[in-house]
C-alpha cells in the first residue's frame, strides 16, 4: 500500500453533552482521493476542523506522516504540509488573485515574515505562485481582485492557494457547494489532478462527483463511521444503503 | 511616474526651507506637529495595517518621555545616545507585555483591554511619587548629542531640533514603507483581512501581531522622548487616553491604508487647532464639527483629496479592480 499521509485514530469531539464525533478513525494515503460522505449533522465538518486544527479533539490522536500533530495549532500543521480549502470561500477579497496565492506561497518559504525587501523580489515565491495559478487555470485572471471573480473562479483560487503552500495532504470541504453543472465540471477535473504526489481528503454532497473522484470512501452517520472502503464496496454496504444513499446507490 | 515623485519632493523642499522663513515660534510649532505625526504613523502600523485598534499608545509615548525625565541629571543635559535607546526599550517592553495580554482578545475587547492598561500606566505616574506625581516633572536641559565630549548637534537650538525631528520622520517613513511592502507587512495585512485563512495558510497570527504592536509601541516611544525634550516637561496627561484618542482621530483623518496619511492627519488636526484657537473661544466645538465632516466626506482620509483634484492615481497597487479587469482582458 502507498504511504499514509494522515492517520487519525479514535477521534472524539464533544460539545458539552453533544457528541459531534465519536470514535472516528481514518487513513488518507498519498496518491489517493478519500471522500467522507454522510447526511447533514453526521460530523463531517467537525472532522475536517479536527484534522486541520481549528478544533482540538476531546480524545484520540492525529498523525501527519510520522509526526503527532494532535496538539498543534492550525498554522503549525499548515507549515508541516497540511493544506485546507474552506466550505465558504475565505479568500482575501481585496487582494488580487496573484497576491492571494503569493501569500500562500510565502507562508511556505524559508523566511515568511522577513521585514526587509519588497515582497515582489522573491523569485522562488513568485515562481511557485505562477505555477499554482496556472495549475488552477486562473492565469488569465492573475491581476484581478478576488472579489471580482465568479463563484467558481473563487473556488479555483482557493485551490490555487492550497497548492501554493505545497501540501502533502489537502483537505477540501464541499468544494462544489453552490456551483452550476458546467462550473462544477472544471473543479472536478482540477480536484482529480490534485492526488498526484499528494493525499486528498474531500467532504462533498454531490454523489455523482464523489463516486467519480474517490478512490476510497468513508461514510459517517451520527458521528460514527459506518463504512469504509472502495466506492464499489460502500455502494453495496447494507447499512449505508439504508442509512444514507437510498435510491442514489442504484443511480450512481 | 513623475507625478508620484513630484508631491513628496515638493513637500520635502518646503519642509527643509520652511524653518528659515518662519519665526522661531512656528519652527517649534511645526516640530511639535511632526512629533505628533510620528506618533500617529506609529499608531497606524497597529490600527490601519494590523487591524489592532489600540487606545494605549499615549502610554508608550508618555513612558518614553518619563524615562528621559527620570534619567536627566538635575540641570545638566542627558546623553541622547544613552537615554533614547533606554526610553525606546522601555516603551517596547511595555508594548510587549500589554500586547501579549491584549492580543488574546479581538475587536472591541481589544480596545477595552488596551484602554485599561493605558490607564494603569497613567495612574502609576499620577498617583505615586515617581517623577512628581500628578504635578509632573521638568526636563531642565535638552539631551545632548555628543561623542567623547565633542558636541555633534545642539538640540537646544530650535532649528537643529527641527531638523533632527525631520530626519527621524523621513527615516520612519522609509522604515514603515519597507515593512508594509515586505513579506511581513503582507502577512500582517492578511491576518487583518482574514485571520482564519491566514492561520490555515501557516501564518503565526499572534506572533505577527505582537511584533507589529511592539514595533508600533517602540516608535511611539521615539515620539514621546522628543516631545518631552521639546516641552521640557512631562505630566501624567502624556500617558492618558485623551491623547490616545486624539491620535486615533489623526489616523482616521489621514487614512488607515497609507504610511504617510496619519502624518497628514496630524498636521491637519494640529493646524486646525492652532487656527481655531486664535479665532474663537469655542474652538473645540468647531474643531469637532470639522472632524466629523472630514470623516463623513472622506472616509479614506484627506489623502483622498488629491485624486479628487487631479484624477485617480495610476499606481498599480491602488488601482480599482474594474480598471484592472479591463486591462487584464486586453492582455
């Protein structure tokens, strides 16, 4: 099997009496897209927040490669190679596409907080910025303010920023939310290309896209994992069919 | 773009020539205004660039002034090369402690915490015997700049003092311009615009903000040191929130998004005061109305006046997104 980029073991998150996530374990491998699906309130977003560090676990452990990151703050996790795109687009709206991505590239440069020298003078950061913009297909829009982009382009920009931080694993939280058919097509192809040399964990409601993209699936329900496996295995799993997929299992 | 250079060059020539043509009173007056400009630019590093609205910058300002007063030996001048670094370090240390605690809060809570710490320092000097309590203390002689007994500059001369302030001011503009355009400055702006996103990209938000806050406090200390030297007197009011709020008004008048805007804001507000004081007893009322008008009519500061007069700037960093969009489609 390929090497494990991220391994979570027995994760639990309690908000007071509410157990949003109880005993979730998940492995994400390099070169693989791992999708987490489940009905609303299943704990998918909480899981992503636990993995990225915006929430701390009540119990359990998270390892990034060989490093235990359970207690690390989000910025430390990011510098160790964990990239995340958000459900609601959270770019820097007043900055241009280039400036947004450059900020991301700069975050992973050797001296991200230098006070001397103009920000434009770092050739390495500049190259990685241009590369990430190119990969995300935004090159013609490089010098446009992010707030002027269409919704789909803003999602592309999100992904370009994650790419520019040169992550080993990318967490994508509903990258297709609120997107039309044709816009979604481009993003799906872009996501499919991300797994080259990286691990991708995606939470998504669009089942057609999930079954097209995912190499492995984890199905959550009420904070528990009820099934893990290949799309084929998950589709045939009786508990999944009753709990979640319904008719869609046949259609997909 | 020659137009971008023209204004600063003309202003610099005016600034250099001015003290030779106006009476001494005005040389001192402009020195005072420039010192407040330094303080306003320092505050704007925290407020405008860092998104940290601080109400305790007068405390950093006053603290440095008190350090000069306490280190001045009786009626003899203190050594500038010795006391200025000590004063600035004291302000920076205060900013480090206050910032480290206040930056655990956000928004209006941050304002309240900085206000509380500022007032604590005010009452420290107001209610204890340190340097004369509420009566304040004198700085009897201006600090001297001398190396091995040889006096380099005579700060007691208003003209020399003015040029020393001007030199510090120009140095500060260069420093702040560099910081704002550096990777650090962009990270600071990113943290201001979208803290969560900046953190998930890998930026240590707390450290970035604290660094900016301490730098800002240290520069406020430089201003306070020279203010104490110029007035020859320090009083607890130098540390009070009244002054903090006044400087905040200067920043708002001048505009939050530029380095030199707050300097212009300081000159406008202090100039306004001087003119109004001479012409009416109700100058505070008139001043308040004018400030309200400026803030309402020019929400991005009086620097906005310039593009209003000559048309929009062509600078690539400030061009509106719509023109950028049309340009990009032609590429």
